[in-house]
C-alpha cells in the first residue's frame, strides 16, 4: 500500500519548501536537510517513467543509480503516470488534484475519457474539441508557481513541456545547459522511458536491460559534468510488473452485472454495478485469487488516493467497487482494451516502490 508519509508527494513538498512555496504536506527530512546544508543553485528532479526500485536492483546492480540511491520510497495509488506525475509537479495527492488514472469517468459529461489523450476510452475518438481534463481538473504546477512568484526560475523539460526534446541525449544536454544558466532554479525533467518499452516487451527483455544501462550510463555522464552548485534527484513515477490479462468478455455472467465500462486502471479497476449482490458473488468466484475487492466507502475511508482536501469531483468520479491488483493479472473490459506485456497501478513492491536517487558533487 502507498506510504503517504514517505512518497513522491512528500518529495514534491520538499521542493516546494526549498523554493519558498507552501509545502502543503509533510516533507522528506533527509532531502530538506541536504538542500538546507548545500543551498544548491540548481535543483533538478529527473523522472524516468516506470523505472521502479525493484527493477533497478535486478537490472542495474552496482550501478550509478543504485550507488547513489538513498532508498526506495512510495509512489501514489494508483501507481501510474497520470496520478504520480501530476503529484510530483504539484505536491498534491491524487484525491486533491483528481487525475486518478489513465481513464476517468467525467460525471458532468457522462463519459469515460483517457485523460492524457482526451479520447473516449479504448477509442481514437476525441471526447471534445478541447481538453476535458483541463476543463475539470486544471491544476497549477510547482514550476508555474515558482515563476509567478518571480524570486527564482523554474524550467519544465519534457516532450510535453516548455522545453521539448526528441531523444535521451537531447534531454540530458538541455538539463546540463539549463543548469549552466545564471540564477537559482528548479528544473523538472520527464522521460517516457523505460515505461514505453517495458509495456511492449516486458520487464526482462534484452532490449529493456540494454535500455536501463544506457539510461544509467548517459545520466551518470551528464551528472558528472555538473558544477557543485547542483543537486540532482532521480526518481520514477511507478514501477512495472509482467502481467497476464483477464478478458471480461470471457465472463459474460459477471459482465452483465456491470453498468457500463470500467475505468481508472486495469490493476486498480473501478466498477459501476447494477446488480450488487450478484456482482460481489461472481467477483469472488472468479477473481478473488487475483484482486482484493473494496467498496467506494472503503477506499475513501482508507485514504487510498491520498490525504488532504478532496477535489470537488473526486467522489463523483469513483465507481461503486474497486479491484486492487496484488498478483500478475489485469482486467481487459473488451478486445478493444489495451493488451500489454508489462503493467503497473497494482499493489506489489515492483509497482509501488520507486527509487530516491540523489547526486551532487
């Protein structure tokens, strides 16, 4: 389960604190102490999508990343890019910012929409001619807040950010060149690998192992060129696990208990049901060896999606029941749903624990 006292949100809150913003939540003590002691001119947070702590230990023993890793710490629930990267760039928990997962039920629109692509779930059909996610879940980033304050600078290096790039080499070059510029600043850099490759090939394919080594070696080369006024914090948003699908089309009696499609994530799956008793009976019959079933009230009570003040649409975006993945299975609602070799958003160490890597001269 997520540890919301030592998570990627708490790291973001330490960054907020160092740059004079309201921390919002508990910070990470050893990061606070390092930044206070070193007073770096540049703080870089470099996020490699999917690069979980357990994968690092298996794929990169005695590496630059592991040799500079303080420990593993927690992602958020669900352990997925939509929720976790929104948390690292805001310092908010998922229930506060509302970006709960890859697909979300938008109550005002009565649609399940893929948040990053603005498409109806499992289709290429645009949900609207504007971003529904930004209409209903717009949130200010740490970078925007720092720049608005005007005392320091913040840069966002990402294929989707203010400073774009096309390759790993180009991203690392842009981080280095930005660090060389005058002024005290925060630099957030996002890279979509190794997540993309692992989804396609699985976590232990030879191309994945080679990719891990390339990322490690090239990041080390960039870091060792930096001056001693820079602290680089390298993290992931979540880890990965090789998985097998459960196609709900094969369970027609169970599927008949559902009121429409499922959403959030395939390993943290939200269901709206029309026949509650039969739903629970058949879920336990077919899937209880692979998933833990929780009600909407239980996930709220256990603070599964974090702490703090709920987004105004948070409760409305939740289904009646939730399946929490603890083995290597994931749900496909239909044959149009994703079919990938490696997944995340479940509740295993491989998915939930991410590395906290810190490098400075």
